[in-house]
C-alpha cells in the first residue's frame, strides 16, 4: 500500500463503488423497525410463493379479505416482488431462530405479551397481536432483511446514478461526489430508506428511465431503440409499484417523443414510442396478472376492493378531481410532511430555470423541463388524493418519487452558489434530514422539527436500538434503559475511513 502522497486519484468507477458501499452501510445502520403493508406479500411469496395473506389478516388495517380470493393488500406488488428475494434467501437463518423463540416461550408457559412501552396505542396493539401469533420475531427479522438487502441497496444505487449524472453534467467528479452525498443524507431519501418504501424506489426507477433516454455521457454503446425500450420498462415498473406511477409513465413517454422528434423527426419519434410501449407492456402485464389472481379482475386496482375507510367515500376510493388547493399546500408546507419543510433544497430547484447552468450545459432546457415537469405533475396528482392527509405520522411519503427529479436541478443551482452559501444549504439539509432518519417521529406539535430538537437535547439515536429499549426487559436489562449508538457509529466510521482513505489504496505501478 502506498502513502497518501502516492495514492492514485480515484476514477469515476472507483468513486461510484465506494459511494454505493457508503450509502448501503449508513442506510442499513439506520434501519427502522416499522412493519409496512408491503412486507406481508414479500413474506407470503418467500414462504409459499403465494399472494394470499391469510395468516397476517388483522395485523394491518390495509389487509382485507375478498370473498373467494383470500386476504390481500390494496397496493401494487412491485416492491414486494423484489423484497421477497432476499427474504427467501434468508429463511435458512430466520426460520430456525423463529422456531427456537416460539419453543422457548411455550416451554416457559408464556401466554401474554410483555409491555411495549410506546405512547402510540396502535403500535402497542400491533406488537401484542403479533406476539400472540408468534410473529413478532419473524416480522422484525424480515423487516431488517428486506430493508438491508433490498431497500438500502436500491437507494444506494439511486445515489450512485445521481452522482454519475452530476459528474457528466458538471464535469467535476469531486463536486459531483459531495453533491451526491448531500442527496443521500441531506434529503428525505435518508428517512424513506429506513424501511421498505415503494414511493422512493419507483422514483429512482423512473429517473433511471429518463437518464437512459437523456444519455448525458453521450455514450454510443446502447442504440436509441434499446434506450427507448429501457425507458418503457422503467415507466411500466413505476406503475407496477404504485398507480401514481402513471404520471411517470406518461412523463417519460412525452419526454422521449419530444427528444426523438427533435433528433430525428417524426419517424424517429414514432419508432421510439413503439419500443417504449413494448418495454412498458411487460411490467403492466405482471400487474394485470397479480390483480386477476388476487381479486379476480385484471384491470381494476386493488383499492377498488378495499372496504370503506376514512376518505374513501370521496370521489373514486378517495381520489377526486380537480386537485384541491388545500392538499396542494399541505404537500408543500405542512410541518409534518411538507416537501419544502422536509427538504429545504427543493426550494433551489425552483430557481434552476433562472440560473446560468455554466458547466452543467449538458442539462438542456428539455431535460430541465422534463425533471421539473414530472415533479409538478406528481404534485398535482397527489393534490387530488384525499389520502394525502394520512401522511401525518410517517413524514414525507407521496412526493418521495419526485426526489431525484427535484434534486438534480437543485444541485446545479447549489453548484453555482458561493462556497459559503453552498455549505450553509448543505448543513441545513443534513441538520433536518439526519435527525429525521434517527428519530422519525413527526406526529407531534413540532412536526419535522421535533427530531431535530430531540437530537440536540437527547443526543444521537438509532431506530432499532430505541425499539429494543421499549420492550421493558424482555431481552434482559441490557436494553431496558436504552443503548448508545456511538459504538456502532464508531465501527461504521472506521469502515468508511478504510474505504475512502488514501492510505489503503494501491500505489500506481512504476
């Protein structure tokens, strides 16, 4: 190994792999123990290659029975299909551990769950019911596996893609790396990666589809036909993940047609549109197949079969046009989940059309319009969904798919600011984002600011360690009064130092 003075400069590929590993490690460290509805189909697929959730019905309000078809969730299955893979691979380790815990409880004659010391009654009821069914350990381990080996690497790959695009548009790898780190840890990407989250994942998939068409590297390895096909797969996959993906599917199609028409005329645009439709067809057929198997109808969405819930009587299952001004305002400035509150950098994206892009000249007006247009269209889409009001306890969720589309314009503005101003924006973003990823509670009077206050008043935290401390001695007195995350932070810091330090790079060949 060479010294710092002889260590070679990292190339784009080496930076990308180190950035991926860094994000994966930090995201997995901030795993949140929330058991979301998308986890249940992943378990059923990994256990029985089935979408029937009969053994889990009653554990989550979004699980419901359809006569003659079993128990399912109303959401699309895209993220569950992906998460089922690491869960199925983990079963040789998870299943024996779960069986041992169940046998130990039976031997000790335990019949009632221990106290779960949380102020939230729904969380207490869920934990008690999962414990009685013998599912608490299984759900906890499955939530970790799917977060650490599906959600975390997915978001890390999204960060790497943002880095590569910024490196191409700015022509400066070092600056692109720092901006990508701001995206990773200074935006709600950090918060949403704490558990399995389809909104963020479909946003990264659609962003990859747009980049495939844009081709900011000016590469020629992929033909225009292949790029249109890849974009179509990305657009169709966005719908497979959630029906809000129709906005992204349409947005990518519009951008593709305009881009190809400008490059090669109407004939090229028609050809690209055909290949795009072909690419989108495969994931859309998977969605239709799921809906037919789960509900007996290939085209009606899962929400069509849900029993009445709050807001479902308004419009079609809670969705009513036109967009409501109140909901549009909440999506932007609500103190619990508003975009500008949770991601101050989004304000800079609004200035992108008025800022000279300088070295970012590869981001043309069409690309900038596509990025901002997709974000605005998604905002309008959710402005017509009354379920927007139900984000009050989870933080920014519905607009998570817009994060990569908004960050790129914001980053180009950030790159044009004076260093002191850019550092201030970065520090502000990290000050909001990291506490949110650690404490996660916004259903309080201060909303997004509550985790910030708690961090400065109570110190650093990790969601999984905090959950263990709520079990009132079930795992011994070790966790009863809480556990400091500092040893884990120190270990992660040592790993990251070894990953990035010039001391551990090979010296160039003489």
